[in-house]
C-alpha cells in the first residue's frame, strides 16, 4: 500500500491525473546539510514528476549536499546568506516555470502526492495547495512542534481567516502569479508563515490536502529549533498583524490602555467625590496618560488601516497582472499546452 493511501484525500483529487504534464513545472528544494537524504528526495520526485525541472538551492552547506544533488541529476544554485527564507527568495527569483513545487530536502514528505497536489491546483485554478502534515509515528512529528503549529495556526486563523490547519508545512505547490508577486521578507523558517499570510491577505484561491509526514532517515538531523524558531515565527506574526491588520493591532492596544486608565481612575474618582480632594496625584496623572495613549493608538489604527488598504490594492493589482493557472489549457487530442 502506498503511504499516501493511509490518509483520506478529497474526492476531487482521489487519484493523480495528467494535467501537470501540460505545464512547465519546477521542483524547488532548499537545502542545508542534507547530504544523507537529498539524493533520495531528487530520485523520488523525478519518479513522481518525470518532466519537471528539479532545482536544489544549497544554503551554505558544510557537507557534500551540492555535489550529491548534482550527481543525482538536479540543477544546483547557491545562496550564501543562511536561512530558509533566503534560499526560497533565491529560488523564486531565479526559476521560471508555470507551476512551482516547494519541498524540504529531508525526505519527510511523500513524493507520490506531488502529481495530486499539482493536478488539484490546475483543475481548480488555485494559487497555492499545501500538504497538511499527518504523522503516522510520533517520532516523525515531535509534540513541541505539533503544539506550536496548532497554536500559530490558530492565531493566524483568528486574525486572517481559517483556511489552513497547518500553516508551517514545507510542502506546497504555487502558481506562477503567486511566486512572482510575493515579496519575501523572511530570512529563516518563518517563511512558511509569511507564504500563508500572503495568500490569506489577498484572498487567493487556495486548498489544503492531507499528506503523510514521514520520520527523518537515520543519520539526518532536523535544522529546526523549537524555541528560537518559534520565537521568530511569533515575532513575524505580530509584525504581520501590525502591518496587515493595523486596526486589530492598535485597537487591541487602545482597549488595553483604556482599561488600565479606567482601573487607575476609579479609586481617584471615588476619593474625589468623598473628600473633594485628589491625594493620589501620580495615579491621576498616570490614568490620564494611559487614556491619551489609548486614543493615540486608536488614531494610528484608523490612519494605518487606510494606508494598508491602499497597499493591499496595489499588491492585488500586481498579483492580477500575472497570468494564472486558468491560462494553461490542454488540447485533448494532442496533449499539448497552448
């Protein structure tokens, strides 16, 4: 039994089709010290998508990752600035294709699902399809990572919309217009969060399909640090909420400081009504300052919300200026792309 059969998939994508053969397809693999696994990843994805171009971005590896990838038949490019986000930025900038598939080089994602992901994107004219990780063994998906993913996914869902259950997956398929309209700002593992929020912010057509998450092969070590990378992801989410949802961010600060002001003012006001005096002058000053700050935050929220709306409109126009999957058509008789 194929491992992908262990997980239920939507009826619309129950089996891999042939739509992906009509488009130029690039498989992008960012790598850091994946000498042990990269050859198997390249072999498996070449078997799944034989007509795809496979490109490995060596992200300042200190082992033989680049040599092994080249020997396995992949095109290799180099990015000296460390960080997965930097590697993805280089791949998005340098590679030209109709459809892009991004996957990690650690052999934890099932390559056999790749045609299903690509076909689903083309059939439904989507801009991103994510493989939602479902582990069959606890060792494949550590409890700390599961908890962190659920927490971050929940925060993003509450602020930007509930369309994904796994916002941190490294296995995704993109349309050309997604890739070429995406201004990558992240440098490290927070890139997946930025990819997800970009799609949600522009209300792009997207989907998520369950995928078996495999255990790392023996001798291969994870580059993800639960706490430091979790902190980076948290900082990015806060920054994106501030930049893309300013009324939510500054409105929250308005409520916080206004509530602090009221709490501080209550004993001062009660004392004043009883005695006609304000003996707690520092408390009264602090309460007034908190209330002034709260309205300052509210004003910032209104102003930045207007600015953000204009920026979002420009991003949307840039996104729509690039041809989407709907332009890829197949001649049923000849099987050729028009």
